[in-house]
C-alpha cells in the first residue's frame, strides 16, 4: 500500500488515478463525526480538484433526531443514480436557515465527486476512496456550537451519540483509505 498523501495536491493526484466508481466519476467520501472538520477538508480538496462538485449531507433535510443516513436515499435518487448512469444530476440544496430547498442545480458527470457528511463512507457507498476525519469530542462540540448556536447543544449531544452508534455498527472508520486528524489538516502545498 502506498504511503498516505501528505498534501492536497498529492491526494488529488491519487484520486484522479483511481478507477471510476460511479459512472465516470470517482466518488470520494469524506466521513467522520460532526464538527471533525469534514466541510473544511472537502472545500480544500475541491479547490485543488478544480471543478470537482461537493455534495454534503447538509444539502438535504436531516432533522437532529433522525437516523444519520436519512440523507442517503435522497442523495442516491438525485445525484448518484444519474451520475452512475453517466447522466447529469439535478440537486436542490436544502437551506437550513430558510427551511426550504433552493433552485435546481445541474451537476454534469465529473471526474471526481466529493460527498461529505456523516455516513458518506458507509458500507453501501459506491466510494472509490474513503477519508475519515476525526477530532477530540470537546473540540468537535465547541465547533458545532459555534456553527449552529448554543440553543442546539443538547440536540448535538444526542446526534453525537446516534452517529457514534452508527459508526460503531457500520465500522466506517475501519474501511477508510485515509485517516485525517481534524485538528491538523493537510497542507495545500
């Protein structure tokens, strides 16, 4: 097994060398618990993979008390099935602040599709490459409260317990191709 990539450009090169896993796309799943740094990592990777779309679990309506995979079926129908068939996908991203879906957005079949969110690398994912990002619980909770607001602290605590149980049952981390410390992301050069 080759050593883990140490920069985003090295990771991008590795991803582009993989065989497609969803139609013409190499699906890269960025998974880990809430507040670990998945979104930031996905944004950095997408910037290096110019034109690589990022689809997030947050693009779908997932209530705080829902199963962590609540978003997977809508993702499959709207994005994965069309892309796996070599057709453009049409996604309407959920706006959490307005509690409604945005306008349709076409996603042509890309060389790399980044799917980011809790459950993106689960056993049923057609991922070509799985990235697991984690950080200490206290830091993840502080990030989540900073992001979502103190009024969601109790909901986040319950969500955190549900996602931990899901990850343990699914063994998501054990399937990862790359483990990333969410406190020290990869350098861009």
